[in-house]
C-alpha cells in the first residue's frame, strides 16, 4: 500500500522537527493528503478538523484558489529576484509598503526572512548593529521571558526558554538572560496588578544586575505560545513596553504566532495600543502556503543603522529574503484577512472561548484561557492544588492520538495543556465540533486507570 511504503521511507530518511528520533521511528508518520477550509484529510481518507491550523500558521484556512493563482502567476512571470545589488521585484515592494501601512506606529521598514526563527535571529543582528551605530557596542546583553519561544536557530534558541531547546545544544549563551513568566494560572501572585508589578520590578532588577549600560533589548511574546498558550494579565505587555522605554533598552515583540489575526486585530500589539521598536512575524503572513517571515523596524532603529553604516553595506541578508512568490502569496493572504477573515475570526473566536469555558466544570479542566482564535485548556487531576496529570499519561502522544481518533487535531502539550489555534475561516459549526470533540477526549481520559487513580488520590 502507498501509505505503508511512505511510512517506511519516512522512518528511514525524514528527520522531523522537534521529534524524538527513536519515538518517531516507533510511532511512524501520519500522512496528510489534502485539506480544504478548516479540515484536513489523511492518506486513509479520515477527515479531521484542524484545531491548530497546521502549526498555528494556516490562519486563512486551506484551499484558497486565489492564493494558488497568486503564487502560480508570480512563478510564471518572475519566480525569483534577488534583493542584492539594489535589485527588487514588484510583489515584495508592494508587500513591504502594505505591511508598513498596517503596522502599529512607525514600524515602517520591513526585512523579509524565510520564517520566524531567522526573523528573530535577524533582530539580534540588527539590534547589535544598532547599538554599535550609536557608539555603544558593549550593549550586547539580551533578556527574554521564561516559557518563551523565539525559534530554533542557535541564537534564537538561547532566547527561547524551554529546556528541550537548550540541552545538548550549548545554549543559552552567557549574554542571554531571562525573567519569570507571568503564567497567571500557576503564579503565586493573585491579582493582575501584582503580577504586572512583579514583572516590571524583575526586569528592572535584571537590568541593574547585568549593568544598565550593557543591556541591548528585551523580547516578549504578546501571548506565550509554545510555552503553553500563556495569556498575560491585561496591561502586562504595555507595562513591559513602558519600562523598556524608561530603561532605554529596545523592546521587541515576537508576533510570529500572535500576528495576522490570531488574537483578533492584525497584530496583538494593537490589543494594548503599543508600538515596539522591532517586531517579528511569520506564519500567518503567508498563512503557511509558502515560507516567509518579516522583521518590522521602527524609524529610529532604521535611521540609526543607516547612519551607522553610512556607505557600507549592512552585512545581513539571505538569498531568499523578500522572495517574490512568497510576497505575492502574502499580498493575497492579506487581502483575504481584510476581506472578511479577520472579522470572522473575531466572531468565531468568541464562540471558541465560550465553548471552552463551558468545559470549566469538567473534572479534568483546571484552566481555560485565550484571546481571539488562540486558546488553551490546562488539565489537572486536582483543581484545588492544580496537580498536573500523572506523568504516565504522556499527553503529547496519548491525548493527541485520542483527539485524532475523534477527528480533531489539537496541540497536546507534554505538560497536559491542549492548545487551540484554528483557521480564522472556521464556521460556528466547526467551532462547536472542536469543543464537542474535546469534551469527548476528556470524558474518555477520565476513564483511564492511571487518571482515575490520580483523581481518587
Ligand atoms: N517566535 C515565535 C513566538 C514562535 O512561536 C515561533 C514558532 O513557533 C518562532 C519564533 C519560530 O518560527 P519558525 O518556526 O517559523 O522558525
């Protein structure tokens, strides 16, 4: 059978991202064959609702002919144009202008990458160049947030604060520092104001400890994604932005997940009316149809770098920066967002939250959180003590598989969190199916012997 031979080829040759090599060999691949809207079909013909939009990226949903046409037309006309040697092409120029127009404040300058990791990596290089240009080359220390994810390049993985990206890889570097996450559900501080104040004070103390004249920048995600969909208290992002201004360090918002309608507006920074010095995006920019990321740079960062470099080239760039096919796709994707998808996402996002909140009484649901079309439920066996599921459950496989059997793809985090990031095109009926299938997974999990034993205990 075709599927069996694919599984065998995959086992022998394809290295999967962030996977246990041995675990994957044992489990084998599930082959996805086609998709339309919010639904994917596997090679055996099973239809599933994609509650995670691929990897929180297919924001527009699958199967838009207009996106396919935009890519095909660009490929026919001009499949590649370098940005080196002062050359360019129409699509990336138009896209940069459009993004600058839609971005918060004076984020008027766009550098295109191939995805999120190299967008983050690019900001590290630009930030260093910025401080060098200002005559402060010793400002080379970077701060990010525990539970944060900023990609998997060597430098970005050091800003990332998830152990699996560090162990065995020799990161983080000594110039990469962290402050605690807000993680409200497990934060011993109870009120929003207390949590915000503690984070502000911790950042100030960290900068003081490193040496205020050495700190270059602070990175955050408006909502922490890969750390478990951790939503900060309202006002937290703004407070962190303000304190960076006070400390005179650059503030970088990593909107790789939250950008392009995921939380409601085009960018999550708009939720709190803030303008970062730099912003990173990817994923929803092209809705995952082709790879692309973008660094948004504010006027003052751009002008400082331009001044600093003078006639010299700023030595940073990739062969595929500002790829015309990706740019043509992004332009079409943007017009779909603005042509109704953002609005639909806001509408069905509210329904998703309402539906998941409706599961709060379930014995296994400790917390329900989210904003827009980004949500999570955190599973526990003891609500009062917030005791996680027993280790034997291995949610990343057992609960993922169970959801799959019920026709639902969710991100099943190892610590017992279900993450949701459905395409913005979902219908209300599909949202209800996501919630109903989740409930079916939880009900069945309640019957597992190890879960029942832990619940009783
Ligand atoms: N930054 C954030 C906040 C992310 O969530 C991710 C990926 O999930 C990245 C950076 C890295 O993006 P990519 O996987 O496209 O390299």
